[in-house]
C-alpha cells in the first residue's frame, strides 16, 4: 500500500475526543469552529426558534482557558410552552440553564434572567417579587411558602403534578411539583402547561439499598472466569445494576484489597472527584496519574492536585500530530499482590453516572518468590510480556517503579490478550506489536478456524468516528476488516462474504437517553467528517441494550466481536479504548511495510479456549438468563439496522426537531 493510501491528513481527529472540549480536553483549531458556525447558520431555517447563547461555567476555568475555546460547545434550551405566551412578563421568565460536565447548573440563572429582561425593560427580580408578594398577601403564607413559590415559578411544572412518582434529585430540580395544599389553586389559576416531549418512558425501579448487601469482591468472584463488567448506571432498575456491574468505588473498595499505591492511566481527570472514589483509608496512598496534557491543560491538572500531596504525574509523550493519550487503565498495588484494570471510562463523574462503559478486572497477581523477572510468571496469553512492552513504550522514568512491580509479580493467571496502541511508525516485527496488526496476529494464532467462521459477521461498536477516507476501500473494508476477519492459520481471507455491522447511536438514541442531548457530547462524530464519508452510514445499526437495561444509557464503551449467524455464540470479543479511527488502530504505509499510529490505546481480547475451554463463547445480552460461563454482551443481538428515518448522531449541528427526554434542544455554539 502506498503512502497516498494512508491517513496523512494533518488535522485533529475528533474520534479521539472523549467529550466536548473543556478545561482538560484538547481544543480544536479555529478552522473547526468556523466550519461548525457556518453549518449552524445553514441548518437554521427562518421559522425555527433560534437557540440562545448560554455562557458556561467551569469550577477551575481561567481566562486563558476561555480564550482558547475550551468551554463546552454544546448548548441546551428548555422547551416550555408557557414561555411562548405573548405577554411580556411570561416571555421574560424563560429559564435557560448552563451545562457543567453534563449536569444542569442553575446557580447563574437569576443573573442571566435579570440581564435578559433588562434589555426588554422588565427587571426579572422585580417581576418575581411582585408576583410572590401578591400571592403571599392573598394566601397568608409564611416566608417558606414564598421561597417555594419562587422556585415553582422558575421551573416548568411536572406533567404528573402532585402524583409524580419520581424521586430523582435532578428531576426535582428541573420541574416544579405542587403540594396537596395548593393543587386546587394551581388547577384554578394556572393554564395547562402540557408540552411537546419525548415519548413517555416505562416506569423503572431505581437503585435500591439491596445492592449494598453484596460486597464488590462477591460481584467480582461471581463474574469469573470472564471478569467482564459494565459500569453501574443511575436511574435504571436495580435488576440491571447487580451481577456483572461495578462502579469506580467498587473497584477501589477495601473489599477488593488492601491498597498500598495506585496508578491511573487516562484521558480526562477530575482530581477531587477521583480522590473521593477511594475509601477514606486509601486517600493518602501514593497515586500516579498518567496523562497526555500539555501547556495550560497540564498546568490546570496539576493545580487541581496541588492540595493532594500524595499525587504525582507522568506526561505521556505524543510524538505524532493530533495524537491523544486515550488509554484507560489502573494498576492497583495491594499488600498481597498487583491488580490490573482495563476499562473505557474517563476519570470524571459523568462518565460513571449514566453511560454504558466496559471494564475488565484481573485477579490479584501474587509476588514471584524468585524475584523480579520479565519472563517468569507470564501467562499463556503473554499478558506480562505485552504489558511490560506497552508500559516501556512510554519511555517515562515515572513508570520505572511500576515496570519493576510488574516484573516482580506472577501474572500467569491472566487469561486475556493485550491489544494496545502507541504513537509512532512501527516497522519490521514491531509492526505486529500494536494496533489492528496486533489483533490480526493474535487472531491468526488463536482465532476461529476458517471452516467455522467463514460466514460469521463482524461487529464494531464505538462512541466516535474518525476520517476513514473517500470510500470503504481506503481503509475500513480492506485493511481494517482484514484484521477483524482473520482466522487461525492465515492472515488473508476473502472479505466478500464477511458482513461488517457497525453499532453507533442514532439521533433518537441520544435524544431519548437518560441524559438527553448532553449524552451526545461524548459521541463526537463531526459533520465535517460525516459529509466526506456518506458511504459509511450504510453499515450503521442502532444502539439497543434491553438485555442489560441500558437502552437509554448511551455507549462510551468500545467493543469488537465476531458472533455466529445464529447470534448465540461468539468466536472472540474485544473491549478497548479504541474508537473507529486510523489514529487509534493505525494505518499501513509504504506498501504495508509500516504501521502509523497516532494515539495511546489499550484493550483486552477474550479468546474462548483460554477462558471457558471451548472453541466458542455462549453469548447473550440477557443478564437475567446468563449462566456462569455465558459472555454477557453490552448490547442486544442481532443488531438492528438503521431505518430510513434514522440518522447517526452528529455532535456539532443543531438538533431542534424534538425536545430530548429532559425537555431540551441541542444547539452548538
């Protein structure tokens, strides 16, 4: 393959952005903002209500951060028919909210409302006061009643009124709920506020205290030997937050081991929140954070950790333009051994709240009795060799101690393969050490036999997409699929009969999700890239996860799999940080003699014979019916293809056709 076939375009790859740019996320160049702005103008028709400008507040954001464009580009607008009244007073009470890391923040509402109404000659504060006073004198209420009235008038009413069954604090903050005493008054004095909303969702039981009856170590033990988990999701039935699920607190809990020190590899960090996830007894233990930030972003991260004297940092070297440190991995050193965790979530609160994320957790690896050795204590999957190889690629002195820790432990019980990516142009034998060529090599040695898998499809599932070329033959359906479709004994197979199915959220998936449109900030498929590769959309399938109760928990997880045509078995499964991009997986250059990778990534490959002593996994997403050795998938099979009306989620264009599940619209800045 010639150089011209590779991805050599020097431009940022949004597929490796986990979230919309913010304080600790690389900001896109000015040209991207201009393209977004121009498209936004084209997409807004004259008869649509324009999206108002909303300022964003970040707890640690500086003037420099704002000038560099690191505030979130995603805006929401509350849909409230009462605000569409022709009276000046009602129109002045529009309640706009800012988003801070995906959460509704009302702290600046009063200042915004006052500013907006001042331009119309109606000071918002005085308007509120007059209404409250009028109601106070008529009903003889106390000052507490006045406060409740202000709150209820600042929020749109819940359509279920006093009969609302929801107990979610976020719901109570977003909608007013009349008490029994004033329900009659509301019925007499308030017109119907029925509004256009998303389709009604089924009532779901929320998490209960019964989940705390099982220690995390019990959940971990029950999931062996596969040890594959999803993160717990707030707001879904507790039935789906029990077996095969772990929170960050669970992973770091005392029941999992007596922690002595830890190392966190990640793309994004919220340091104060991260420390709170450790048990109190572990919060002073040494912690090394491995990141890829530079300049002001690096300084901001270090400033957040200044009061935590136990935290140190390691900056990953990014040798390729627009590469990222996208790896999500933990090293947990206990008094009795070492544990490795490989997952898909950033170390920020919203990634562990209402998204679907994947986790692999190793057993505790004991110390070698013979002392440090890079070869002794390796597993049949060469987990120790490959992990040392990956860590050594950082060429960082801060990681020397952890390389030594790995060398001193017996990792022979590891039953998965490492598939990592590190930046650079990898030649000769190193071409097969990383990226999709590493996956090709592993499947050539350990994959399904040709006779078994010749008609088996391949599934790719991810949260963002990079620039893949003008046609599928540029990379996806030839080079990349060749690696995914590799069978034992040969690295070259006829690709014509191999179906390639890609699972990626639709606009409706995002709109009706638990988070609503803000979930789309973690699914960065840009309009500029999508316009160049319309051929890709014929591969797309909807996000469906009824079996795991996560239909409405948008996927930030990335997985690749080869299921059977009957959908009940799988030849292998991979969970990784790698999205669908050349930057993550690599692209062959110079007639295939070298593999060029831009980013750091890591994942683990599950091969049946090393886990269940069989040629295939029995697989299902129905967690309630899963047996001990069933691979419980994060999504439903068979995948459901896009309908004619389905469109892939694109994060940098407006979505105003319908409000989301929380009554908001999506308006890029």
